[in-house]
């Protein structure tokens, strides 16, 4: 096994550190990454997964949900649920970065990687309107509010698509509502803001419908007027045919808004109501097609790109137009009802008319958002990341990884009798261990050329010119060792009273170690009962004597040794002592041999000394070679010295 694979960078240990830091529960295993609002589950991603920072960023995001999201707040399905998730993701990530500034690095790495991997989409005007709206909300919030500037190109494309698909009223009001998302303080406020967005869409849809209805009414009125004008023009067409010329003067006709720049002479006979008077030789012509000054134009009804046209219903930027309602970038257009990209419209606002594609009105576009089905929505890009983690776990995940369980504090009983029972053994074991430490602290007498105390036995050296006549002070080093004792309390320990021997041995050893300056002991019992497996009696830094009553544990359940070693390794990784030691007291084999062997190998690679104490005919030596066997607690006095020598010595 590679030395690079250690406890310190193993997924269960790092995940446990995140869980402890963020105050959440993280489980390792299974084939899916998810959170249920109470805990986070991640699959067994291999140790050489190349994007571990992305995984930690995912954990930070899900931990933010567990900490800040109220999963009891009801949400509607469809576009409402998607928008509320987008708003909530922004809120919880901002909250996580505020509480733990360091998480911004891994959260930003998630955004960078997902953008690079193609998990994020660039929306276009051809995308479904619902997808365009959601994409703009997502990229605006993640870029502007969370600070993930790597998504700026996605925001730019989403903005272009939004302005091309939706009326201006939606664009302006949506931006105002997104700014409010930055100040939301709870999931309920996020849901309320989502309702405001939905209400805004409804209002903009109704506004467009009302405007379209008004336009239809005006159009009907214009058509009636045109028919009346056509009837009145019939009697004067003969006189007009002989008086046409390119020098057209000012006329007294109704509907003329300004003179044409080409008109030099006025036509005295061209004074009928409704006649535009701008076409040269036109008989019975309402609109001229593709002509600025047509000399002979027939009975054309519709036109485009015309500089001078009569009776135009809809136009903008027209130099000479009569009765104009709407327009489309035309200098003088005739009878145009609806248009896109209009800068100046008569009675219609920019929020009405058609979308950029021209196939749907604004109200129809908005309604398609409100009625959007799942295949029209943007979806959660993190689902693709979850699928990637699952695939990596399936292909090369380490099945030996175990979730680092949280320890359950054992109840404290009166431990007076137990202390009395182990008092004699404790005293002798303490003397042995203390002697071991003292022996390792012995140093030979040394002299030096400078100092404050003369060594009388070395003064003769002065005669020969040797100035090493001062005693050198030797600093006694402390053991500086953290020791974690794991005690098997499974159901099999009840036979031959093995559980009594185990707990007495654990207490005697812990008391002895506690008395040595520089040694930091802890004691944990393990037994598998209904999903629970780890039970803490003494944590590192706590008093063993004060917690002696917690050692009165009765045997029960299975032997989850692998989980116990993972827990012990995690606890040791948090201690400040230079040396780490783990002592396992058991009567038999673990429930899961392979995972147990794997975590033991990781401990060895991490410079954690392991020692085993077998009760009776134990197989502990099969897993931990540095082990001893005892039948009674008194046997510790005979065998413990060799077991602890390496970890407590200073060499």
C-alpha cells in the first residue's frame, strides 16, 4: 500500500472533520450522493479521485442545506420548485461562506469544475422560455450574490436570451426581484420571493393580453375608416391622374404628419380627406410597395420598406405617415399591425407584441413558463455531479471505507468499587510504565566549554588546554503520546467473564497512563447494537478517575472493530501529541475482517502504533502482531511492559 494513502487524507476522516466542523452528520457508502435534511450521504469515492476539492465543496453545499434549510416549508412542483431551489442555494451558500469563510474556495471550485465539465448550459433564444428564465436567475445569483465569477460567460448568454425571449417588463422586474434574494434570511422568505416572481409573470401576461385586445379594437376602427376613405376617393381619382409629378407640395389632407423632403410643389387638386398625397401618379392606391417615389403604382394593399406611403396603420420613425399605430424599424410602413425590435410604438408598450422568434406573443411565452413541464426546465446541474461521483465509486471505490460514527456518551455510575478492584494492579502497572519513561529520559553526564556550573571532576582538563569543564544542563523530554484504548464489549465477551477482565484492564491501563506527564489517554467501548457501535467512556483530555463509573458496561451485540478503529484514528488525528498509539482489547475476530485489515494498514502508514490485548484464546494477533494475551487483569503486570515500550520510550 502506498505511503501516500494515510488516515489523514482518507475520505472517512476528512468527511468526519467536515461533519464535526459544520455540525452535521455525514455517512460514507451506498451508491448515491444525497441529503435528507438530517444527514449527508456520499458514495465510496476512491482515494485517488482527481477532484477531491469538488467533493469537499459538494459536502459544504449539502451541509449548508442541513444547517440552514427548513425542509418542512411546503413547495409547489414545476417551475415554482425549481426557482425556489435556485434562490435557496444562493441563500445557504452565502450563509455558509459567512459562517465559514474558507468554504468559499471549495464552493467556487465546484462552480469552476462544473462549468469546465459541461454541467452548466448556455441558454439561447431557441431554448424553452422556462429554461431561459431559470438559467438567468441561477447565473445572476451565483455570479453576483455568491461571487462565483467563473459563471459570468453563462450569465452573459442567459441575459441575451432573456432579453430576446421575454418582454422588457419581465426583464426589468425580474432583476429587481433577484436583488431582493440577497437579503432573504429563511427558507420561508425564499418561498415568498418565489411567489412574487410567479405573481410578476402573471401580471405581465395579463398586461400583454390587455394591450393586444386594445390593439385589435384600434385595428378594427382603422379598417372601418379606411373603407370610408376608399369610397370617398373613388370620385376624385380621375382628376388626380393628370396632376402627378415628383414635385409634391403641402396638401390639406387629414393624417399627414409632416412634409416629405422631396415635395417642392403643392397639388391644388389633391385635397380629398384620407388621401395621403405623397404618391406621384397613384390611382386608387392605399399603400405603395418597395417605392419611395412611385410614378405609376397600381392597387397595392400592403407594403414594406416604403418611405412615403398612405393610410398606414402601424409605423414608427415615419417622416410621412397617416393614422400610425405600431411600427417595425420602418421609415414609412403601411398597414403593419405587430412588430418586433420596435424603438417607438404608438399605443403599445415594449412589453407587448411578439417575442424575438415572432411565433408567440409575450403572453403566450409567459404562459408557457407557468405551464412548463419537467423536460422544459433547467434542472439541477449538481445532479450531473452526483452521477459522476456515483460512477467513480462504482468503478474504483474503496469498499473498505467505513463511516466514522459519532460516539455515544456512556452513563456515569458509581465507580468506587471498580476503582478499588483495580487499585493494586494500577499501582504496579503505573510503576512499570513510569520506570520505562524514566529509563528513556536518562542521559549521560556531559560537559561543555561554557556554562554556570563547574564539573569538579573535569577541572584537570584545564592543564592540557581543554576548556570543557562546565556541566551541560540536559532537558528531560516528556513522552508526548496520545493513547486511545478500544474495548470490545460484544455479546461474546460475557463468556468466562471476559468483559470484566477487559474493562478492569482498560481502567488500570488508563489510570496508569494518566499519571505520566505527557501521556493523553482515552477509552472507548465498541459493540454493535441497532446501528450504534461506539460508546465513549473517556475522551482525550478528560479525567479517567472522574469517569471510572462509565466503565460499568455490560456486553451486547456484535464486534464492529473496523468502525471502532476508524473512530479512534479520527480522535487521534485531532490530538496535538507527536506520537499516537491505539490499544485494542478484544476476545475474538471482528465482524468485517477485510475492512478491519484495511484500516489497520492505513493506521500503520500514518505512524499510529497499534497494540493488541487478547482476552483468552483471542485471534487479535492475526490483525495486530504487536499483541499480548491475558486471562486475568493481574497478567498485565507481567506482559504490559513490552507492549508499551516502543510508544512510551523517547528514542
